[in-house]
């Protein structure tokens, strides 16, 4: 790795390394996703372990298809942003085993930060909530993705990696690899995985993340590695005595893809129209989901506090 001023790569070598295009792992994985979903459906039907609902799965597939279309339409703008920032990179980082290992860790940490803020700030939650609207937890749910993520500016969480000097294609490659990894953890048919639970995000850890049980709220934001949750205090283990209940605090009761995609944005717009001050407007847009000026609405924090009070427990600060 070389600092750019005076010690950068020659223009030819930089061009060579920028011209390397890693495989689009998400596109290659789609046929595998389909096969695994069908296999899980058959297994669930035979074993009665887990659940599928036709309308729910159809909605998830529609959301996944729409997400793919939006990425095609908006992908150029994201790549342009990466390229613009990369022009100001601090270092020229080559494609090498050591740099790819570092990029994998850095991308996974960036995803953790993005994912955590997507639950803590309504602006990002308005897009991310889509992924949590299913009241079932299966491989089909993994495809229930937002249509508005790029509009929120979510891609900015990965720009520091490009500014440091990781090639945009390298960052995008590991971002795609993370998405592929996270597909298989959306299932109830796989139990705990022994020592792997300490290092990796697993179906058990991610079931907790999708649950609405008070003790499970705001936990396990990991992409590939669960170490970030353990380091930053957001890890909660799955307990056999507390089976996860999936969905969101106020479930939609609808399988309409447009409603799934836009319901939180419309709710935010209604709140902003009613806001009586700039403080209220900022709170409705960038406060925690459920924020209200008088505290009358439920937030994850208030739900957890009420649960802890009933148990005589104390939440971490």
C-alpha cells in the first residue's frame, strides 16, 4: 500500500488494477437462491418445521424483483459516487490477498454501522423496515428488499473505504458477497451451529434480529461476522424459552408490494406535515422509529424499558 503523493502507482499500473472486474456474485447466486427456496418449501411442508405462506412469499419475491430493477436503474449513480471519491483516495491499495482480507473486514464493519443506524434512525428505517415486514422467517424473506435504499443515501456508509483507497470494485464485490452470505441465515430449519456461533452470523443470531420480542429488539446487526455485535454491545443470544415472534411492532396486514415499500415513507410525510417546529420535523425524520414530541408513541427503547421493568431488570445505558 503506497501513499498517493509522490509514491503512487504509475498511470498504466493503476489503470490495469482499476480495469479488473470481479464477478457479480449476487447475479450468479440467484439460481441457487431459487433452488434453495423450493427445497426449503418442500422440507417445511414435509417436516412442518417453519412456515411458508403463498401470499407472503409472493410479496417477498415482488420486493426482491423490484429491488433488482432499482439497482439497475440507480446503480450508475452509486458507482459514479464511488469513482468520484476514489479520485481523492489517500492510498493506492492493490488487489492482493492481504488487501482483500482487510477490505472484507472493513466492509463487514461498514455494513454493521449501516444496519445499526437503519434501525436507530427513521430516515434509514423507512427503507429498511421493508425487510422486516414479513411475519414469517424463511429463505423467501431474505429476498424481501427495499426499493428506496439508494434514495436515502445508504451507500455513503461505504464511501470511507473507497476514500482510504480500496478500489470501488473490491468494495462492491465484498458488499455483494455479504448479501449472498446473509441469504442462507434466513431460516428456521437450521439450529445452532456450535463454535461457529461465536464468530459468524448464523440463522440463530439472525432470528433474534428479526424478532419483535422485547428482549430481542435492536440486536444482532451483523452481516457476516457476529464479532461487531459482541464488541459494541448489541449481541443477544437466542433462547429456547423465548421463541422469536417475527414482523414489526405494528404489522401491516397487507401483501401489497406498494404498501410494503412505501408505508413508512407515507407515515413520515404525514408526521412532517403535522410538525409544529423544526425540532419536531427533525425528530420525526431522524429520531428513532416511533419518536414523538410527547413520547406517547412506542419506540424500541420504551418497549424494552417496560419489559425490563416488569422483570425487575435494568437495560444497559
